């Protein structure tokens, strides 16, 4: 039943031989189908592996990107992250007309902690301040370790009065924590911070906003530390005048 010509076009085989040929062809087809299934499975496995590898690479890249913008000691954003974010925040605030405030703060007498108790205790102080910030700041606010013992908080949609409240909450949160020496449990005292607060004005760029917050921070330092000074305070005017002079 049915004609099965060889590719070379030889005469039709007798029925006995034809059945053998059919059997042989069926076996060959089954073998080929099995091989194709195996090949397909191998290809699918390789495709799955490739997808997994791509996913792993993407995750690694995300981790590297996040790591490049994160301060490893405190878990806050680093200076690179802050510089990127303040540019975007200033642009957005100027375009929308929404207020934007900046807090710059510095750990009081940080060098003496390092000199007296060593760098491990100094690191502990930085972590303590970072933790206080995380516990006080809400979702949209941008926190960063600005450099050394200095930290920054950007407060979108926040005017000066509210920013002063946030600054004082952070100052109190830091001061509320007792510093202990891990190895001995000895109480080393309390950490305090000085804070400078500025608010974005029309025509400002990020540098202008930072400069005013920095001048307020220096005024807070010069006026006894452990305090918040903003650009509406007389101490800021005195500090700005002395810098110009």
C-alpha cells in the first residue's frame, strides 16, 4: 500500500521488501523525532539558562549602580547621589513653583571622638547619626552623607518653617541616643549636631542653595553648636557679612 520510491527513482520493491522499508523509514522517523525533541530541549534549556544569566547580570548591574550611589557605612546616599538628586530637585521646584529646602548638618566635636576613642567609635557615631536620620525622614525626602562627618537632607515641597521643624527633630533624635563603647559597654556620652537650613529662591542653582545652608551651618557652629540656624536668623546675616568682609 502506497508508493515509496527511493530518492534515486529505482523500481517499486516487492511487498515484503516494501514492508521492511516502511518499518525502516518509520524507525528512522521515530529516531529523528526523538533527536529533534532532544535538540529542542537542549535549545530550550540553553535559552532558559541565557534568560537566567541575563536576569542575573541585570541584578548585578542594579546592585553595582546602587552601590556606586550608596555610602557603605551609613546606608544613606553618597555625595555622587546627592549631587545628582539636588540638580533634579532644584529643576523640578523651579519649574513647579513648589518650595524646596535643604538641611546641611555636621557632627559636633567629631574629631575629638575619633582622637579619644579611635576610628571604630567614630564609625559608630556616623552610623548612629545615619540611623537617626532614617527614623526621622519621610518617603519623598532625600538623605545623603555629604562628606566626612557632614550630612544633607533635601526636603521637596517643604517651606522654611517646616524644614526647621524637621531639622530640630533630627537634632533631638541624635541627642537622645547614648553612645556606648561596644567592647566594654562604657557610656561615652551623647552626640550632638549643628544644622544649617536654606530654602530655594527664584534664580537659584544648586550651588547657591548649598552655599546658604553651609553659611547657616557655620553660624550654628560659631554660636555654640547643637542648634539649628536658618537664613532668616540674624546669626546667618552676621556670618554672611563676615565671610564677605
